[in-house]
C-alpha cells in the first residue's frame, strides 16, 4: 500500500469531483494509523499547491451524525482557507460530488493549547470566540459510504465552512440549549441544539487538543475550530437555498 498514492488519489477526487472506491475495499487491512498518515500527506499536498490552513474540525461528535454515516467514533481533520464560503453568499457547486450541509459551533482560541492533558478548564480560559457556523461535507467516496479509516484518510469529508459574525461568548451559559433550525428552500429540515455535541461543544475542542497532542502537535490560537455537526447533515443540489438559523444570526447560501 502506497500512502502517497492514496493521498494523491483523494486530492484528485476532491479537485475533479469524481468519486473513488473506498480505500478499505481495496486494502482490507488499511488501519487508522495508515489513514492518519494519508490525511497528513494530503495536507502536505495541499500546502505544496499553495493552500493555507484555516483551522481544524472535529466530526462525528453527535449521535445524529454518527448514525448518519454509521461510524461511531469522533474524528478530526483540517480545513483550508480556500474552502471558506462567503457569508450570505453563493456556494460554487463546481467539482462537488454529493455535498451535505450541517450546523456547527465554531470556536476560536486566544492561544495554543497543547495536549495531552488539556482540560475543559484550559479550553474555557483560552476561549476567544464562539460563533454560529456551518460545514459542507462531501465524501470523496462513491455513494457517501465509508468506514472509520476511509473517512479519516479523506480528511473527514471536509469540503467547506462558513463562520458567523456574532460572538456568543457573552451567552456561554445558554449556548448548549440554543435552538437551531436548518431550512432548505424555506422548509424546516432539521432542528437541534449544541448540547447534541458531546453534551457541550467545548468538550470537542478539548478532545481535539488532546488528539493533536498525541501526535506532538499543538492546537493553535486564532484558527477556526469546528466542533462537529449538531444535526444530521442535509443534502442539497444546484439551485437550493440553505439557511441555518440561530437566535442571534442566520447563515445562508444558495448553491449555484
Ligand atoms: C464525516 C464528517 C463528519 C461532523 O461534523 O460530524 C463531520 C461525514 O459526515 O462525511 O464533519
Ligand atoms: Mg462537520
């Protein structure tokens, strides 16, 4: 098994919009360690192509998301600056395979957190911003079907993100039970609250810091951290209008 070749294949799938066969089908003993290596090589390929890190993401941190894709363990990935979606704007559907959108909480830290041993208290002390956000996931695998190892190699299906303007830091006590609505072409398709994410999305940041720490990497301050989908993701196609409504702010786009 050639990790570099797999990373190149997945990057090509992302750039062309042509899905590939699950790695675990071709290599039945493809391990989580292999998958992490492929994800890391994919990031190097992106950097070589001039891409810049925008931040990190956790995935599969809510039951709704885990059931959605039939994988029951949290995962982490990275996000590239080029994948940020302009606010209240349009989502370019070029090279998309089978995109889905999900509401998330985004966090920004004041300074680096370096695991292992990062606690919730450390996260709270380092907190700089808490924002409404949404993520686009678009698996590079045929049929949006994958195992844990496949989705880790595929950088956790990361395909785009939007972060709101309203900092919810002052309402931190209420954050977990804020009501969120996802609309597609005006109709409500999902509802939820941030508590769906591990009981508290800040625990997702703690896990992320410790997961990076296990690989001697810090979680930097100033970058975007997505804590994981709150509801099931919602598929959409060209022409669809998506709105993620928080009490404080609406994030929206039209796919075109
Ligand atoms: C995997 C990525 C999961 C989340 O927020 O749970 C994720 C997928 O659904 O394709 O980003
Ligand atoms: Mg997500």
